[in-house]
């Protein structure tokens, strides 16, 4: 995933077992262990202690939230079936 990433306030306090992303205005909350399984990814770097000073804040990613949902599914399951409305070259 590429794109400009900054941090923004989340609506709920951070849970050290979860990570929050604000992607295109949509909030996503996922298990930190999922992101930790993919330590070489930009997502893992964004939520690392080096980049994320405050885990109570969601990481803002200026991309489509609809597409990001598929990215998380790929990380969870190792593959994803994209709907016809999502062009493969988007990734």
C-alpha cells in the first residue's frame, strides 16, 4: 500500500491488542497480531513504535476504505477474490 499517511484522533481509546486505521474516512480496527504477522509491510511500519507515538490514535491513510477492506482480508486469509468493480491494477 502506498500513499500519504498521517495520524488522526480515533473515537475510542487504543487497545494494545488492536490497531486502528482511518482509511478514506472509514475506521478499521484489527488485531495487532495480524499486522505483526506481516512485519515487512508498510502497515506494520506505520503502527510500529518508531512511527506511531500514540496507539490511541488511528493511523490515517489517504486511500479508498473500500479497497483497504480487501487488503485486510488478504492479510487475514492469504488470498482475496476481488469484485468485478475493483480493478486489479488498483493494487
